[in-house]
């Protein structure tokens, strides 16, 4: 499968950001307004995490896909903000569940404000997202987002159940990353078709989002063993420290020698970072990172293929560029 139509140079990520600058500014204004509350701690925690940077890929996809289909209203701002609130709520809850201390290059919200505040503010963001859905008064939008939120929650529970399980299969891993990560990408892209009243492109954009989210998570899991803490914005080896068997571990387990497999099993069963150097060495020697990268590239290729029939435009090229960026990023 050819990764990209090579008719012209793909825009850089900076070009994509510039293309969507005005739309993203509209989203940021709406986010600021929607975070307003008379409960000061809610405002503090919400702004700490929502305004802490990050690539904003999920809302960006909503904006670009809507424009690619010719949408010229303003409801894509609200949809993008809803997607960002749902994502942020999951981050707040995840960091508590995982006892994470770093997020996006600085202390996580739970490290600064405590676990209780992080969980409750996550709940606030979820409920605010649903208030914003109701304001849109479109049942199809609510259906897509309600289903996505439920799927994400189930995926998080599945991941929790898999902690410390060295026998996790690749198929089970794929189910987890689809539910916990790819589903929200899928929903965001699909919403664009709903807003543009282009039901004929709902499936194509949903597939684009699903495959893009898969590529993004695969790269994220590889970078956990092959990047610096500065690049990642979080601590290297967080997954193995938490006993999470991601694809590099699963592949290495299948292709390592018996003694190496035992080390990997122990690392997953017991967690911690004591064996990180040994785990990294085994992952490197078995080609696990290359395998994971190839799987990510395949997912990105599928994302690009899914939107082949979208009308040609700068916004379509930006969607293609994001798929390319997803597999070549270092953070």
C-alpha cells in the first residue's frame, strides 16, 4: 500500500497548525468560556491540564475534516472542544489510576492538586462535555460521543485488568488501544461528516480516525522505550514500571530466548524500573521497535487510504500530513 499521494510536498506540522490557526483560536475561546465556574479549584485544575500544551490532535482533526468537507459553520468549534474535554477528563483519571507524576513535560495535575481533585475535576469535564453536546441539539452527535465515552471507559478497565499480565496477546492489545485511544480519534473525525451533513463520508472519516489513533498509540508505546523524558514529556519506561504489556513487550516476548522471556515476564509481573535497561536491550535485539513502527506505518497508510475520495484541498492534505506526522514524531 502506498503511504501518501506524492503529487506534492506534504505540509509540515507547523503548516497544518497555521492552516487551522483561526479555527483553533475559536476552539480555545470556547474552551475558556466553558471552563468558567464559581468553584475555584475546578477552574484551577481544568486550566492547568487543558491549557498545558500538547498537540491538540483530536480537536485539530475535527476542524480539518469539517473544512475538508466544505463545512462553513461554527459547530465544529463546539465539537472540537467537547472532544478535548473528554480527552482531558481521561488524562486526569488515567494519571490517578497509574500514579503518574509527569504529563506533557511538567508535574501531572494529581501530583500538584492531589488525586481527589483530579478525579472530581475529570468528572466535571465529562459532565461539561455532555452539557455542550445537549446545546448542539443533534441526536447523531450525542450518539457518537456517548458511545465513544462508554467505549473509552471500557478500554481503560480492560487495560487495568491486563496490568501484570505477561501472557497478553497482540489481538487483546489491539482491542485495548482501539477502545482507549483510537475510538476518540474515530469519533472526532466522524463528527465532522455529521456536521457537514455528509453521511456518505461518515464511514471514511471514522476509519481515518480509527487508523490514525491506532498509529498514534503504537508510536507512543514504542517511544516509551526509545525516547528521552524530555521528548516524551513524561518518564521513560512508565508502561513497564506500571506492568503494562504493550506491543514492544508482546513481540519481544514471542521472539526472545528463554532466559530473556523470563526477564520480560518478571518485569511485567512485578513492575518497577529495576529491569528497564535489560528490557530495553531485549526489545532492541528482537526487533520489537521496528515491528511496532511497521505496524504504526501500516495503520497510517490505512488512514490515508480511507480519505482518498475526499475532495482535494489544503485541509485534506493536512489530514494526510497528520497521519505522516503520527508515525515520525518523537514526542
